[in-house]
């Protein structure tokens, strides 16, 4: 893990507030999109990406989650004008698209515990669209990103202990210590 030069958090735990960390979270999604384009279509002109994105979001259950999330990023919401699925809570088209994103395929990366990719996906989604989610939930999700990216995953007991601390009103520093020093270690 590496510290962000802009916010001081472990990268990308400063997202969504730190522009650099938010960009690193987006990059996780973009890497999947570009790999998909190369594999399926070869060289693609930028103007063709929106057409491909529409195809992907019509069948989100047939594509990896990073591809689906990136496809939504290339489409504009008719109601809020933002990236489709990333608009504020209550924006009907974004809420609907945000729900459909969870039908996408999750494939764990080699060498990570089963479930790591699901955890990474949920934490990325919450960090990229924190609207309507409690501040404490967003905090846990964003602080967890560096550990999950590294390939670690909390045990059930560790996850429950984390939730208990959050309910008691733990400080960000205490929560970060628990996540970074404990998760994924026996």
C-alpha cells in the first residue's frame, strides 16, 4: 500500500473527496473496460465506445462488473445530466441503473480469497456513488479499498468487529488501524 501525496490516506481511501484517490478508484473500472475493448473489438474509436456501452448495459449479466460500471460511465442520465448510475439518490434513471449494475459478473482475481472481488466491487460502487448512504458506511467502504485491492479479505469475525466499532462511534483513525492492521491476517 502507498500513501496518497494529496490526502495522506492509503491509496485510494481518500475517495471520493480526494481527486487523486477518486481517480484511482475510477482507474480500477477503466482498466477492465479497456481490456474488454481490446479483447472483444481490437482498436475502437472513442465515438464507438458509447455504442458498445449501450450494448453492455442492455445485458449487464453477461459482462464483468468493471465493464458494466465503465459502460454506465460513458452514458448520460436524461434526468440529472450526470454519468448514468452515478447521479444523486432519488434520480430515478440513476437509481435503476445503479441497481442493474449488481447483476454483472464477478470473477475473483487469481490469488485472492473467494469473495474478494465482490467486496471490492461493492466498496468501489459505494465510493463512486456515496449518495443516500450513511457517512459511517462510506467511511468503512473507502478505508477498506486499499486492503481489498491488495487481495486481502476480512473474516466474518473481523467484519462483525468492524461493524460493532462503527456502531459505537469509533474514530476514523481507530477504524483505519483495525482494517489495515487486522484484516486478512490470522
